[in-house]
C-alpha cells in the first residue's frame, strides 16, 4: 500500500505550482532560474518530495518574492491545524557559533577583531562589507559541501552599509523565517532617538558604541550564549 504524503507537502507543491503558473513559467524555466533539476520541480509539485529551506529560498527568489510569502500562502492552505514548520521539512539549516560582522569600515572591522582577540575569543567571524554580501550570506549561502545553509548566532551590524539601505536589510532579516530570531547588535558612533524607535519596532535593542570597547562587546556576546574566560588585559580600542 502506497503511503500518502503529509498534507503539508501536498500543499507546498500546490503553492509552487500556482506561483509558477501565475508567472506563465514552465517547469523547465523554473528549474533553470532556481538552479534545480526539472525532475525535482515536478516531484515538488506532485507532493512527492521533501524540500529544504535552501531550495525554498531559491524558488522564492526565482519568483521574485520574499520567502515569507511562500509560507504565508502555505498557511492559507493549511486547513487541518497541522503546524507549519519553523524550519521546513528535512531542513538542512544549521545555526552555528559564527559571528557575522556586517561592516564596511576597515577600522571598525580591525577594532572588533582586536577586541575579540584581546579576550582570547576564538569563535569564527565572517565579515561582509556591504548589503549585497550580507544578503548573499544570509539568504543564499551554502557550505562548501553545498548541503547546508549556515546561519550566524549573532549579527554585528553597521547601519552605514551600501548599496542596500541599512533599514531595508534589517527589515528583511526580521521578516525572513530563517533569520527573524537571530540577535542583531548595531555598531554605531551615535544613534538618535528616532532611529532607536524604528529599530526597537524591529526588535533591535542592542548597541555597541564606536570606538569599540572590549568589555562591552564581550558582555554583549555572553548574553547570546557565547562562552569564554575573562582575562585581565582589556580596555577601549580606539580609532
């Protein structure tokens, strides 16, 4: 007896099929745009294939929509009260102990790295210097094996990034299902009250001043679960 696939997989296939037809795409065209195999697209639409977060992101990008719209459509079809996954079926997404540093100022990058080294913090740091690189890493990045989407444990964020507006990227980070719960710490020389209120509306309440102070940075990281031993050598690292 052939086992019926879960309703949620069938619903997901229906969502993808409707999005494709609305854009007058063939399965082959969608496969080419998303970098997926034609047979894989067919299986998804039939409800006979589980799908990873990475591939959902690829499909959403091919349709020119945020990944959250895919999940919204799926919720609308989900009539049986079945929980729609926080991370999709057979997710190949991994939250790591990596720190993502989104900064385009070389001095700030150097001072942040110095602050971490000063406290013998050995957690990996991935540096991106503009908004495009940040989006690529967070939403379309895979590991060297091509099988895993790696997300950082915390994002240290400079609002003065280009070419993407800082708030535009922050809003996307907070709206996409795979990044909405990642803590964001804003690095800034000064943040006025209007900006603070707007960031608070996005759930962003953590700030680190420039010049970077080692104790302030390490104290912030401890709040997010990073563990390391204190050492006596510390202080302000100024430009």
